[in-house]
């Protein structure tokens, strides 16, 4: 089994590069981890995580597990 991950920062809607990365990971992996990396708090926007989830759903990209990582020390 090929496990892959997609780890965007919640800074708003997906841009084309992130969308392509997510689509490629879903296509080449058997199992996709969606990991929201909330490590740069100064760049985050309110609702950014929900925007990412909405965009992935609109693109038809599903994930097998999701987690949220918050670490302001990084």
C-alpha cells in the first residue's frame, strides 16, 4: 500500500499548485492523509481550513484520514 499525504497551510483557498499536488497524491497513493499544517499562525486566515476542505471536495479529492497540526513554536 502506498501511503501519501497532503499538508496545506490554512491560508485560504487552494492555489493551482496545491490542487495539482493533492490530485497527484490521490492518484498515485492508495491511502491519503490530509494534514492541515497550522504552523505559521501569522499567515492563517479565518475560515482557511474550511476553504481547503471545500475546494478538495469540489475537486472530487477524498482523503482516508485527516488531522490538524498546530505548533506555533516552529
